[in-house]
C-alpha cells in the first residue's frame, strides 16, 4: 500500500503544484485588476458603478487584460514615438528621491535578464561552492565590469548560485574562468536539476571549455 501511495503521489504532485501556481498567478492578476477598478470607480460617475461591479465578478479577466496591456505596450514602444514616451517615463521616475533608487535597480536587472542579446542565465556552469572540492550548478550572469573589473582583471566571470529547491534565492559570485566548467545542458535542464535536488539528472555531459563572455 505504501508503494502505491507514493506512486500516486508522484503522479499527482507535479499537476497539483502546477495548478496551484497557475491559480495563484490568476488570483494575483485579478487582485491587481480589482485594485485598478476600485481606483477607477472613485473618479468615474456613479452611473458606471454597476458596470464596474460586474467586471469584478468575471474570474480570470485580470489575466486577459494584463496580458493584453503588456502586448499593446510592447507594440507601442517598438516605434520611435513609443520609445520617446518611455524615455520621458524613465526621466520622471529617475528624478524622484527614493523611488529612483528602486526603479533604476529593478530596471537594470530586468533589462539584463530579459534582453534578447544579454548573457544572463544563458549558460549553465559547474563551480566549486561553498568550499574547494564541493561542486554545485550555477548560471553565468555576465562578466565583472567597472571598478570591480579593474581590481579582478579580465579572466573572471560573474555567476549566480541558486539554492535548492527554491532557485529564486541564491548567491552572487565572481570566479576565475579557469575554475568554472561550462555545461552542455540547457538552462531549463540545469534548473530542473537544481529544483529536483539532483534527482532528475539531464543526459548532457560536462566538458571544460572556455566560458562565453
């Protein structure tokens, strides 16, 4: 009976976690949309109140509208006029005390992670951490630059070492290129390997090759 229970758990657990994450995401976006409707109802005529309330009752509408808004925004900022408005938006937020520090930090990270020509999380690595002789999977995030690069030299690489089973937290390290091993596995395979605590091993083999810059 124990064997059957564990087998059934292995079948249903991935599906249950996936559904839980999706439902959480839908709930989050619906909550954002509900907050927007509450703010909108405060500045619109009372005659529109019942219509706004009906929108509250439609489940998943926030997901559709947020997705549509992001799609339309992306299309608009792809032209010259849209990029001009983005520059004005950036200029506004970068001149507000306190807000500018948060906004600039988040913008730099998002530009690095989601840029199509960036290096962040494009390569899976094998590094020795937290001590010599102890190995773990890491991800290349780029190369040291600025003042840090002037102290370290050119033969270093910036890496992110994720924690298990939650890869959203981890450690940022700068290691000599000679001390890291670039893996043939994809980033998705490496993440699966980390999240599964090594129980789901990809088939690619590691080889010591130069790390991309």
